[in-house]
C-alpha cells in the first residue's frame, strides 16, 4: 500500500514577465490565496491608463448625449417650438405644412419699448464711465431730456475727424412713445456728435435644432404683430416629425450608453489581467517543487505554460492498496 496526497496543483502563470518576488521556499507550508509570486506588470501601465481614459471619455460623451436629449425634449415639450427672445412678431417666415430644420428663418422679432443709443466719447472720458451708471440724453429735434442707463462701454478705440480718439458708449432708455429709428440724441457729457436710436431687440429668429432632422409645422401658434416672450410657443410640430426628430437623440444616447459599458468591461478586463501578475496559492499545502525564482523570465511556450511550482495538499492522504496486500 502507499499514501498519496489528496490534491496536487501545478502553479503556472497566465502572463509573461520577470519574476520580481518569489515569497516561499520548497518545503514551506502555504495557505490558500497566500501570495507566491509577483511578476513585473509595468508593461500593463499604458494599457490601464488607456482603459481609464477611454472610460472617462465615454462617460463624458454619455453626459453630453443626455444633455442634448434633455435639451431637445425640452425644446419640443408638447411638440411645440418656442421663442428664445422677447418682443413683437414683425414678420413670420413659416406657414402650416412647412419643413423647419436647423437655421430655418422663423420670424423677425422687434421690441422698441426700450431703445438704445450709441454715441462716441473721447477715450479719456469714456474710461471714467462705468456700466450701470445713469446718463442723460438730449433729443436733437425737441431738446427733451431722457434718463438712461449705460449698458456698454467699448474697449475699442476709434479715430474721428481731426484725429480725435473715441470709444463708443451705449445707453438704454425707456421709450416714452415717440422714439423711432429716425430720432437722434446726444449724451450730455459727450463732446462728440449725436447718435441715432435703435430698438433694443431687433433680430431674425432662426430655428436652433441641433439634430439632423426637421419638423413639420402643423399649426402656427402666433401671428404677425403678436407679443412673445422667451419660451412662448411659436408653432406646433406634427407628432410624427417630432417623434422622428427626438429619435436621433435617443439613438445617440443609447449608443453612448453602450460605449460606456464597453469601456467599463475593457477596464475590468485590464484590471483582471493585472491581477494575474500576482500569483497566489490555489490550495493550502506543502511546496514540493519551486521551479522559478526572483529574476527569472517567465514565457509562454507552444507546449503550454511553464510549471513554476507544485503544491501537495497533505492535510488528507489517500491510501492505495495492491491486490496482493
């Protein structure tokens, strides 16, 4: 009869590299999961850094896609497209049945309840003026004085006739009812020529659709001459065109989510591979053979992995008996 170990295990490496540490000797009793070898994992540093960077970028792209979707859904809440400025609708450029895509002109918006006047000041004087300070304007035709507020002091210097260096100062005033683009006024403290009033708001509103699709106008919700605020619905899109437009954002969001999962899996696999550079005891037992020591190079040949050590589990022995016995 003979006694043999219940379990034996050949310790091999799943990776290649130089053995940095071999933390045991032949005859040692080792415990399960005890560290036996540490193999140089410096070759994996760039892979780990790349995987971490890829995951960071994927998450940033996902966040951006989520924000784009939220913005698009907000813009089309109730399947309506909304104004982004306040004023009066001077001209409408769309009608029912029109296709609206990014950049399509929607309306001219005009608001002359507040007027702006830009006048030149001598540079030295302009530098003493603060945004938000009061200003007195004098109308050229009537001599009437209006109280205003400085809203802009230009940093750009210009040259007027006679070599005068000036900077433009913009003043806003409440329109008492008679100010038009034909009215001129001078600033009380300016020693330069007067300026002409313009409306505070005078703009062409164009569709701001970040997707590649378009919306079909089902109903106009405003008419020329109507007053609109930032957020006022201008038109209702058909359900089909609104759903199709939002679908592109949903697809982009789903793709971004898939990219995050792939990047997470790649990072996890890279981290697992790095874990393979630390080799632990698969069982508790006695080291019978130690084939690799610190400084050795571990390679993986075509015949299989190199056996770095052999461990016997001597806690339980199996008795074998021959027939003669």
